[in-house]
């Protein structure tokens, strides 16, 4: 059947209705509030039940599953568009060095372990399954629905039609399991007296649990940087983002002609085009008219639709086909996250290890918003510097993230997945050792025991 603009409109309208329904349900169901289940995830699950693979009551088009791959390009286009310098590179790194090293090592290690153990499992237990499979676990866990869609789209171009569905499944299990397991870990740490700011979920502000901001606490989402008589401020920012996205697709089409054997992810190109576009705006003195808060909201909006479409279009038949290896890799992912929290974070962070570590827990199983959500449970007033340090560290970690998502799928498609996993593990271990030497290794009481002779 021919796909039309009306089909696209109906898809967006249907998903918008499901997002509204998901939000209403979240405001009325205490269990969903206490587990902090995002409205987009609820919308996605409703979409699965009502969609073509279950009841078939919601007429999503055949192209709905491809929207996640497009929306991730929109998200990446917003990452650096409008971002301004926050001090010298050296000074920023000095302040957040240990946070950067531990956050970066967590991501690299998850990819490395998944590629190695996943490769071994496919060679011995799950023979016949493509060796591209294992990378989708960390792609969905630490990467979230966006990265899962990005890697899945690369594999689909390489001939594996089910890749995006598998990636979205991992992302969904990671997001849901990460929230629940994170809350369990927080309660355990609170009972042990390890948290700096003890907090019970039932005592969280209604704004956080329900997700509705009281009028007295509302803040503006951005500024009107241009006069609406010339162009609407939101239209101005959306236009900039879409120029970056469109430029990325044009460049990708040209690269396919020049290098037909090489698959370059569109989302990576979109980020670079966004950087170049903002540099050009600086050149013509228009950069001050780009509000990063508005750009971020556009990216966040794209993420909500990305998650909803990604979950709603999961092919249940594909999940059932691969249920065993999906379950094993998901368990591997959660065991790794728990080990990293209770061992690595506890011994390497110089202070507030629970607060800093739980941020990594949320980020390693879902998205940045889940990391912030879990952090707010244990540090509701953000009295520690965990959020600030993690935000600065993300500037550096994002380069690692982009490199992993851009190049690892290429190595995997060339049959070098296990070798790439070994390299990732070596890099992660080197980062952890360097952190121990630079910032110290602490015992269970938080006292630095290595290296000796240096002040804590």
C-alpha cells in the first residue's frame, strides 16, 4: 500500500492521543507514580496492545516502525546546537575527572562485556543467531531507545530486517527494569545508612511523583529570541534543527554514492551538521538568538515520540522468536549494572558514592532523565554535586558515546565484534585503574587505602 502524508499525520495523531492517555493514566495510578514510569513508555505499551501485533484496533501505518530512526537524528541535531562554552576544557575536566572516568568506563564496559559474552553465547548456546545481536543489548540499555533505533537502522541497511525491533525491546526492558531495580537499590542503601539524604518514595513531592507542576513552581521553557512578526520563535528553532537533520540526510545520500560499502549513521552526521550550523550562526552574529533551552525541549519532545513509537511498534513475534537470548542478555546487563554500582562506584567515588553511582545506574539502563529521576529520589534538593558534576562530565562522555555508536556497529558488521569487545574492556579497565591512581581506592568505610602517601 502506498504511504502518504495523510498516513504520517494519522500516525502522529494516534501516538499523540496515546501520549495524552498515558499521561492521564500516570496521574491516576499510584503504582506507576511510585515506580516513576514515563508517560511515553505507558503510551508505547498501550500501542503494543492496541496495535497491529495484538488487538489491531489502532491503525498505525506500515512505516510507523521507521519513525524512531528519523527521530534519533532530530535528537542528535539538538545536542550541540545552541551550546555555548562553559569554561576552559582543562578546568572543566579537572572538576569532574572522576565522574567522567567512571561514567565513561561504565558505558564502554557494558558494550565490551556484551560483545564478548554475547559472541561466546552465540557461538556455543544460541547457534544460528546473527553475531550482530549482542551489541543491541548495550545499545538499548546504556543507549536507550534512540541509540537502539540508530544501531538498528544501520543493521537494517545491512540486511537484518528485525534489528530495530530487537533493539527497541532491549531498550524497553532496560528502561522499565532500570527504574524498578534502581528504586530497590536505593531502598537497600537507605536501610544500610549509606545515603547522604535519606528519602522514601512516598515522601517525594507530588510534582515529581505525579508529573504535574503546580503553578507557583512553573518555570519558562525558553525565551523569545526573535520577533513573531518576522518568524515565530518556536518555528525559528524547529527550522534550525530540521536544517541540520535535512543536511545530514543529504550528506548521507552523497556518502552512499561515493562509498557504497560504508554505512555512516545519519544521527552522527546530524550532530556534526548541528555543530557546523551553529558555528555559521556565530560567524554572522546570530548565535545569541538561539536559545539552547528551546532546542533542548525540541530534542526532548522528539525523544518522547521516539520512545512511544519505538515501543508501540515492537513486533511481538520477533520478541518471542529471540526470547531466550534476549532474557539472558538482559540479565547480564542488570548484573553488570549492579556490580558496577555496589563495587566500582562504592570504592572509586571520593564522596556521595550512592548518589553518584545511582546516576550511573539510571543512565546505564535507560536515558538521562531516568538517571536524574533516581538521583532526585536520594538527593531531592540536589545538595550533593552529583547532578552538576554528571552534567559537566556528559560533555566529555558524549564524545565516547558518539564514537561507540558510530564505529562499533561497523566493526560488528565486519565480523570483529568479539575483538572490538576485548578492546572496549581493556580501555574501560585502564580508565578505572587510572581513576584509582588519580583519585584513590576506598574501603567499605569510605577511607582511601590506595595509593598510600596521598591525601584523600
